[in-house]
């Protein structure tokens, strides 16, 4: 929680709901206007509010108080709750579905979280936006921050583990959909600079991602990596680096789990 209490102070400087991600969350939820949905680890509420604006009756659950303090003034229509995802403060089958966006790598016990989500939703779905190990290993950021990328892979549950834990939680149908960062991405999370490498030179951008803010990239690696990146942008070498890391696995992953 301390990490996101710290990030939460300036999180919205570079973070907002990306329209394409929002659209895919809506589609995978099969969102029903007026129905109740839960956003697990809702952060400052950008995607929670985006889904509320599409007609959902959203509840945002977040552990970090600073994140909630930023979220609450942005919408009084969302119900904001401070709580732990491993022990959801809701009755069985309270929601038509649930989402979790770029957060499972900060959860101590994903199986417990998934069991709780399974309990509180009815016959609807649970949509997770995350990244698999192979995808992260293909980020060209590895050229500049190799130790941090290795640490990020260790921290992130693999897609195989996520699917396994969802099955153990009771979900009957689980599908995955790879997603590539678009050139006009509006939410500047870790690999948002895939086509705009210069954003990583901005301390505000780095401060809004746990990759840099939580110390996966040490100050020394960050400084050296940013200097090397700046030199490569200036020389044009960054284009060859990006090409070297090109793959067809997608950059992130939607995992869609349904009870029935």
C-alpha cells in the first residue's frame, strides 16, 4: 500500500483511461447499463469512472488511501470503498461482473482474490488487464533497464498462473486476448512509450509507473538507462533497437473469466 500511497500524489499527471482499453473492458464485460460492477484495485479511478460513464453502476475498491483521495472528487456517482481484495466487503453475487486493470502484480495472493471475486459476482465475467512474462521480456525497455525488466517478470504472475488460479477459484470459461500498445495511447503506463521513447526521459512519467517508482529500476540503472536512451534517440539507433525486439505476442493481455 505504501507504494501506491506515494504514487497516488501525482498519478493522474500522466495516467488516464485509454479509450481502446475502456472499450475492450466494456465489450468483455458485456456491460449492461444500470447493472452493478466492481473494479478491483481501482487506483485513482480512471477506468472505474470511464465504465460508470458508459452506464455501469460502478464500485471501486482500493487499498491505498491516497489513491482514493484522488479518485473521490472526480466522481460522486461511483461508490468508493477502501478495502483488501483478499476479503471483499460485499455479499455473495452482489455484482454483474468485475474488472482489474494492471494491478494483479501487486497482489500477495491472486488465488484468494480470484476466489473472492468469484464469490461476489453472479453469472457475469471477470476481466483482467495484465501482461505475460514473454510479452514483458519483449519490451525494448530491456535494452536500457535489463535488471528492472527481469525484476518485473519475477513480480508479474504468468498468464499460465493467472489462468490456473482462476480455474481453482471456480471460473468455468477463461479466454485470453493479446493487446498491442497503439500509437495514440492515452494512459502512460509502463510500455506506453513503445512508439514514443522520449517519454521515459520525463521524471513525471517515470513517477507514474510502479516499474520506476517502486525501485525495480534502481536510481543507478535509471540514470544510466535514460542517458543511453537519450543518446540512442538522438542518433536514431532507437529504431534499430525497437526492431530487434519486435514480436507478435502482443504487449499486454486481457484475461476474460466467466462463471457460466
